[in-house]
C-alpha cells in the first residue's frame, strides 16, 4: 500500500493545479476520431514560508511554468493514455533550488473480455520539501505497474498486481536511493454488481543504496466498489510483518496495516473524499517509520464557473531505526482553494495551505504557509 506523501503541502498544491484541467474538445483529433491530443499550459506564482520544512527554514517566492501533452486512444481491445510534461520553477532568493522537471507516463488498459487489467510505466523528476528528512530533495523516479483481474466461477474472481519503483536522489550522497518490488493478490467475492468483499496477501521487498533491505508481508480483508450507500472506493485492514534483512536490525515491525480511499457524492454540487494509510516506510535518509496518515477533502461547485475546495489532514510517524533515538512526529494540515473558470480554455485558482509538524526532535518542529496563484489553459 502506497504511503501518504510526507511533503503534504507540495502534494496538495500539485493536486490543486492538476484539477484545473477539465475535459473539452481535443486540440487534434485523428484516426476517424479515436485518437485525441490535448495540450495544457500553466503558470503560477507562490509564496512558501518554509521551503526546507524544518525549524527556522527560509521562506521564498517561487515562479513556475509548465506544459502537458496528453494523448488518448480508446479504440480496439487496448486503450492507450500517455502524458508528456515539463515543469520549471525559479526561486526568488534561494536560486540554487531552481529546478526543471520532466515526466512521462503511459497506460495500456484492457477493459473487456474475460481477463481485464492495465499496465502503467512512467518516469518523472521530482523536487520537494521532505517533512521527515527536513530538507529539499531532488530525485528521478521510475515505476512500472501491472494489474489484472480474472473471474473464476460465478461470484468469485482473482485480482493481482506486480509493481516496481526506483527512486534515485541527485546532487547528494547523503540520501538513500530506494528500489521496491511488490507482488500481491486478492480473492474477491461479488456481493452484488457494485460491491466486492476481498481477502488479500502482499509481499514487498525494499532495497536501499545504504545496503539495508526489508521484506514486508501483509494479510488484509476489506471491501471495494460501493462500500456503503453513496460511498464508493476501497477499504481494507489487516496484519503486517516487516523483517529486516542482511546486517541491519532496524525497522522490524509487527502490527496493524490499513488503507482506505473513499468518495461520496453528497449532492450534485458537493463531493467528499477520505484517504487513510497505515504502513511502514523508508525515509530519504534511510530510516524506517511506522506511519499513520489521514486526509479529508471536499469540493463544492457553486456554478459552472466557480468552485471551492477544502481539505484537512493529520497523522504521525514513529521512527523504528535505532539511530533515530525514538523520534516521534505528529502533523496537521489544512487548506482551501477558490477556482474560477474564465472561459472554455482558461482556468484560474487561488490556494492556501497551512502545515504544522510537532516532533521530539526540535529541528523537525516547524510551521509552513503556502499561497499559490495559478493560471491554466487547456486545448
């Protein structure tokens, strides 16, 4: 199960920017209308009061510009979606933190036939403030994910996934690269056409560039699809065993693991979503953490042009490594944004995020305020 991003304000800001893109007529349509190409350009200016996410961190103004090319083909047995993007950001005072980040993602999806599934492959460069390592990091990230579902008899089916991720930090020898291999399977029982009960097993192997390795096994049960009434998504909980491998004795864990991604359409205008994660992870500075994170978001559409979003988040991280001396972090975050659609091709948003972290390590006690103004045009 994927961990909740610890650069919480950056993640929320990215989601707010992406949500400006709304479906419309493609810039180019070809192959008898089955292939579409969209182009999105964006520009933003932000003030971040703590760009390094640590006690006493500097504030700065950040100007950014980006372009996204989206290709879709939904015809035949396999649907294809691909995205090529580039983003450049410039800091007002801390110019050594300037970055240019490209990314690429492609998905091949089979939605019909007895066996269904998808294959996703991607690469992206990421620059962010890491709230657990308490510094800004830059990394190249590579991922490949295979998901499939196969019906067995009547109400029973199997689902499975194979995942690979590789995170490589640049411009520093202080941080630990992380390579992760994951394999999992679920047995699903269809209660009705919209709800499945599930029982699953997952194995995960993590290897760092600091010669530490960990093996995770988790056993979970849960429900997916229509969880309850208008609530859809997935909810699962179970037992996790984490075993350090090799010379290291740090990072062992036995206990609860859980995840939830739920959405509810309260009214035609109001959408509410909840996310929860309880998992064991490896930080950028090669420390194991037992982390609990949660987030609640609401999106209210006032009219065709104007909408308001809000979010709350909270969680904690217990450091398992002996070198961390029992460090414990707790965080709280909230934010809001106002989105205004100028016309069919131009969107704007004004967003604010507040982030606070309390830690037994004084250097990791910090507050952070981010204000971002964004313009986005999609064709």
